[in-house]
């Protein structure tokens, strides 16, 4: 019979003490495997000064275990040491595991490997000390309200808040891997009434970090940060979300179409505007006001028969502490496609109040609508691939 003796939280002399008094004493036996192998394990849990830690919880998990996700039930052990700080386990499958000992004030863990060739007495000292803590942030994917963060191989998990922040208040000392993921587990019935079970797990990212006793680790970041860029509209799925709006005597038709001189689909606005005081536009209303204070530029491709006006609008009601108005600029169009770039510096100064213009600084932090105005008389323009630089896509709801 192969015997492995794991010394959790011991000094170098603990192996000799085990031979004299440890593993021969009364202990708790735990069967840990559905496939029995010819081995047994004995865990000796002691503090760093050699004190045996009686009735201390011992947890054994696969090294791939993630709390909060679905894990195999075999070789998951939750038990306690006896009065001598000993826990015996009858059988364990070949594989990689993490063994943790914990009580109300001390924690420690060790990573172990069980192989077919294991023989004799093996000592693996692990320090059991006061726990540390860890906080950080997950860069949440767009549309995600929060994710689970777990320590791989250990039974610890927390949920982030809606900004991605999380905190582990008590973790054992040592190098750990922190994993952020989204896990779903559902059952549904098909059209014939048959039930199907579906599990889905998406890893957002992971980070290795060293936990130190009685110290707080701050500021780790998991997952790729969302870039300050957004391809806002490419019109490949039509003009859904966009609208055409006109003054009383103008007319406008907004469609999506394929054209010979541009790959894919584009938006096309046709207008009839019989007075200099009339207007027609295509626009997009954000779900809530957007702060464009950090905008670098808006970039798009366009062509047309006249000019186009790019407008950041504020449509406020009487309950809001902002003033209705816009910040805009005007661009001459060509009959051929051209890439246009507009920065805040290109917007018309507030001294020109035509069209209820109030200047960039007056509207930039509370934009409710994005508009593209057509020219006067009968005109049309095509537009494609509207991009924002300096703004995250998740902000443009």
C-alpha cells in the first residue's frame, strides 16, 4: 500500500512526530473516490509553531475546481481533523489537487499531485497563518451586470458589483489564480416535450496573485479593458434605431441599401425642403444622456448632393437642470465617398446661435440625440461606418 503523509502547517520536525505519535492515533477516515486506487493519505494540520490543530476543517478540491460553477462531485472532501490534528483519507484518484486547512483564525493550502508511482513517506510543509484579503476589478463585457470571481482549486467565490469591483475578505497565504467567469445552468423543453440540460461557461479572464498574511492586496485587474472606441453604426442590419425627422413642410425618407461604390449596406436619406426655414434629418436617440466630454472625434464615410450637418443634441424636459439646444458643424459633401472626421474643436462657436446652437461645452456632458441634417431644397446623402474615438461602446446605449 502506498502511503502519502501531507503535513499542513508544520515545521521540518513534524514528519518525525508523525512517525512517533501521529498517524497511529485515532483519526477520521474519509473515502474520497469513486474509483479506488491503492493509496491512502494522512493530513497533519499544525500551526507554524508546531501546535496540533484539532477539529480543523480540511477541504480537498481538484486543482481545476471553480466555486460557483458545476464541478464533479468525486474527490471533493470536506472533513475535520481529530483531536491530534490528523485526518486520514482512504483512497484518492490519480490527479492534481489543492488541500486547504482552515479554522476561525488560520488558513493554509498546498497543491498536491497523486501519481501511480507514489511510494513511501512524503513531507510537504505548509504554513498556516492569519489570512490576507484581496480586492480588484473585472473589466465587464458589454451588457454584463456582474460576474463570478473564484479562486481556482479553492472553495472561495464572490460576485462583482455592476461596476466589476469585488473583494475577498479572507484568503490563505500563497500564490493563487483568481478567475472571473459567467456560468449559466438551465433546463428547457423542446417542441416534443423532451428536457435538455444546457451549461455554458465563459471565462472573462484570470490573474495570478500572491496573498500575504494579514495584508490586503488591492487593485488587481482581470479581463481586457474596454477600448475607448466604438463602431457605432455600420448599417449592415439596416437603419434600426435610427429615425427620420422633419419640420412641418419638409419631407424625408430614410432607408438602407447596397450601393456599387461601397461594400455592404449604407444609410440613405432623401429630403424635400422647400424653404430655408425648414429642416430634415436622420437621428439616433440614446437610451439615456451620454457624457461626451472625453470625445476625441466622430468619423464616418459619406457622399451626397449638398452638405451635411453633424449635430449633438440635448432634448431636455422641464424637470432637468439642462437647457435644450445643440452643438453642430456643417460639411460640404462630394458625389464620391469621403471619410470625414469631426472633433469638438470643429463645432461652431456658441456666438453663432443659428439653429439653437449653444456650443460644445454647453451640451457635451448631456447629449440625448445624434443627428445628421440634410441640406436645403431637394437633397440626399448616404452615410456609413460611424465611429467614435475616445468613447466606450458601452456608454452609447
